[in-house]
C-alpha cells in the first residue's frame, strides 16, 4: 500500500513538472514573436535596420571638448586630456564657423545689434595746463627824453591799469624849451613865419614828444611843464622800474604792461598723444575755482621741446579771457578736440571685445547666425570706435550679449576671420613658460605631466603636445624633468617650441615607441 502511494506521488510530480516546462516554452515562443520585427512586402528586417542607420546624422570629425581647435578623423582617447574624443555631427541647421541662436533665446539673452556706419570722428583728449600771460599782448614803455619823475599813478607791480589811464607824470626840461620855441614861432607874423613854426613842431617830435602831447600844446597855446604818460592797453603792471623823484634818461625802461584780454595756457601733452594735437584744434578749458565756466580757444603752437622727466610736449593754447577771470598761475583742465575725420567706419565701442592681444566683434547674419570677426581698431571717441580693417558698412554687430556668443564660439573652436583679408603681418603669439616631467615621447609628440601654467590659467595636469621643428628632444627621455615654452598653433592647439632638461634624471625602462596615434582631419 505504501509503495502504491509513493508511485502515485511521483507520477503527480512528473505531470506538474511537465506542465511547467510546457508553459515556459510557450512564454518564450510568444516573447520571441512579440519582439520579432514585423515584415512586409517592402523589405526584410535587415534592410529596415540599414535604412534606419542611413538616416542618422553624419559625423564630421571627433574633437577634445577642452581643445576644440584640434580635429581627428576617428574616435579614440584624447592626446591632450585623460578622456575620450567626442563626435561633431553635421546638420542641425547650423553653418560651420557660426553660432546659431533661436529668436526666442536671442530675446532671453538680451542680444542687441547695431549697424556699422560711416561717419565723422573727432577724438577728445583731456590734459592739464597752467595759465600764463600772452607774450604777444605786451606794452613796453620807455623814457623818450631825459627828465624827472614827479608823480607815479601805478605805484606797484600787478596794479591793474586801463587803456588811456595815467601811469606817470614827468618833468622834462627839453620839452619845455621846444614848446617855447614853437609858441614863439607861431606868434610871428610875416614871410617865413609858417616855416619857422613847422621847424619848431619837428623839434618837439625830436625831443620825444608824441602827437598827443604836441596837440595838447597847440590847442592850449601854453607850455605844458609836466606830461603824463598813459597806458596803451588794458592789463597789469608786470615791471616797474621807476620811483618818484628819480631821474630818467632817454631810452630807460619805465613800465612793462601785460594784457589779460587773452591768456596762454601751457598744456602738457603726453608723448604718445602728440600726433592727435595739431595747430588750430578747438579747445575748451575749465578750472576748479570757477565751476561751470567754460573758456574757449584754440591751439596756437606746439613747442619743439620735450620734458625729459615727464616725457611731455608743451602745447601753447590761446584762450579768450574777456572778464579777466583767468589769472596767470592757475591750473586748468583742457579738453582738446582733434580735427574731425570724415568717412570713417564706426561701431559702438561696447561691440568690441578686447582680449588683450586682439579685438573681436560678433557679426550678426540672417536666421540667428553670429560669426566672430577679428578687427583692427583705431581712435575712440563719444562711445564710438573706428574700424580700420575687418568690417564693411551696413553689417550688423552685436552690442549686448556678445560675450556669451564669443564664449560659445570659443567652446566650438570657431576661428575669427578678417573679412577684408589680412594683408598685414600677423601679431606674434604669446609665449608661455612651464615645467614638468616627460611621460611619453616620440619624434613629433610628447606627453608631459606639467605644473600649473598661470599665463594660461591651466592647473597641473598630464597632456600631450606636438613638437615644433625647432624643438628637438635631444638628451630627453621618459622621466626627464624639463622646462619648456608653449605657443598657440594656427588650429588652436599648443605646441612645444623650446625645451631643455631641468635636471638630470635616469631614464625609465620601457618601450618609448608605444603611444596612441590619432589622425588629424584636414
């Protein structure tokens, strides 16, 4: 009985196992049918797969995201960084060499543009100068005859005098005798009396009497014992050579009077700005002692003398001083406007990105495309910058948000271009100095574990460099500590242009010929 129950139990277990295996096979079969691609009269599954792959974006080249200027024709490990190369695809509505931004993103970034125009530009330069007397507005007064000083009206230097105002009263004996002879001859009647009067008049002129004094004698008919000498101009007495009671001789200087209707400003012009200042330039001057008051004038001369200590030239500026508010010795701030140049290519100054070694603008085109363009700039004034090379009138440049676009262009490895062609010599690339340890070496390449390079803002890292023809790794092997110089190549990568051992290090064993090789897409 027990054997019978055991047989029945074994049989039941067998049926259950067979049922489970059958259900498993059915499930596998159905799963395979569900996962199998549906076929139709258009082609096989293999053909379908081929068609799908044919629609994938085309890979143009591979690049290192950290060194986008270097292009490779096949995938692999970057020779510069410890990372894999990434593909760059064609298509996407984006032109090679351009940054494309949708209109919605353009508005979000606040990108604004301005047109390149032709106009006139007058550069303004501000310098400092000091006020001085106008040496061309001077009256020098001398004694025209021997005499005595009886009374001084201008008694001290820097006294103000008016034109026609008395300066000094002189007693001149020679004048008295000449006047008496003239009056006597004029009273005579008869033939030849008029000739005697004319001769006596000439004698008054010979003893130093001017026409005003002679007319005074003729009109009064009396001897003028004392004569007043008057000022011929408005100004101040800068030299006083006489005192009351003194005897003066013919030709002796009495007064020097400087006018103040115009003054000179001697402005110090830096040597590098001398070409921007020309005779005839319009000038505006102001001084802290007279806030809000502007004095107008022009450059009258550029003096041929350079101050060896300050390396400045002196420009002589003539300013109108009708109210005589400007006093010699004052310091003034002078704004010099150069002669305007017409037909100059101009862009807003904010559109120009200064990198330190070059100037770049972002040129806007249709469909949201932006190109970085290297330009040659000139003078800058009134928030406008002159463009000497790189742009043409009518183009649009970005004036706001250009730094974001320039950063994107740098990340993509877009090279700037000179749209007028670069006819001049290319500026020398900066040289960067570094040191490190050689990790791998071949004839044209070297991998170096270098220290931080401050001039490039690079941290310490291990990366590969191309060797320029003049950089020969003579006496250098793996493990050698070296000092080297880097320069940027035309494709944006950096190459070693000069290297030398830093210290003698034993070469490590190993196969120096084993490196990763990557082709460069042309």
